[in-house]
C-alpha cells in the first residue's frame, strides 16, 4: 500500500512538471510570435521612412530588428527585445537588448533599431558576442509613430549598417553609451 502512495505522488508530481514545461513552451512560443509581429511592423516603418532599406535588407546576409524603450536623466537606461534574421537559412534568433549611458542627457523614448549585416561573419559575431559601444550626441522627437528632426538616424561600421527610428518620445544631450545584445534562454 505504501508503495502505491509513493508511486501515486510521483506520477502527480510528474504531471505537474510536464504541465509547467508545456506552459513555458506555450509562453515562449507566444513571446516569439509577438517579437516577429513587432519586428515586421518595425521593418515596415523603416521601409516607409527610407524605401531603399528594403532592397538592402533583402540582399544582406542577415539583419536584426529591435524595439527599445529608454529613459535618461544624466544616467540612462534602455531595454528591449527583437530578433536577428539569417536571410540564407531563414532562421530567427530571438534576442534581448540592454543599454546604459551617462552624460548631459534627458529624455524618454521608444525606438526601432535596424542593423543590416554586410557579412555572414558579422552576423554570427553579433548573435554570439552581441556587444556594441558608442558615444556621441543624440537628439530626436516623435509622437504617434511620426518622427521629427533627422528622421531615420544611421551609423555605419565596417560590417554593419545601423539605423534608428524614434517612434515616441523626446531625447537630447551628449552621452557615453554602451549596449549589450544577447540570446536569452527563455526565448530560444
């Protein structure tokens, strides 16, 4: 009789564990679907603002799209989620982004970030290492999906073209900034 109770408790615990794992997979799939939906919307906004980006994205080895949210007052922080897409394999790698800054700055904003990789090696490095760091002046304004000022901002590195589109908010100042992109286990 005692063995049946232990066996019954064991089966009950396994069913709870399996149910929990299924819920996490479902939650993961829902998060991935939401990231894909947001990334497609972001790409459409970039293509509308700068139509030549559509051809650049199509012929590139891959690209990454992120939506970020940030706030700054002397010290700043931002974060968001997105994906890196390999045009050859059609595989999405779901990623997170976090950033910090310090300087004469103030603002709050929501931005779309597009990175177009010029080489497969650059994309692989981004997905596996994912670190970028910059510094400089920032200024942008936008509300209701509109941008003012510079429109689509861009930054060209040797192997990556990077573009930023301010969706909502206002930011201005000069700051030293660093960003980290990584693959979170709960999304991949």
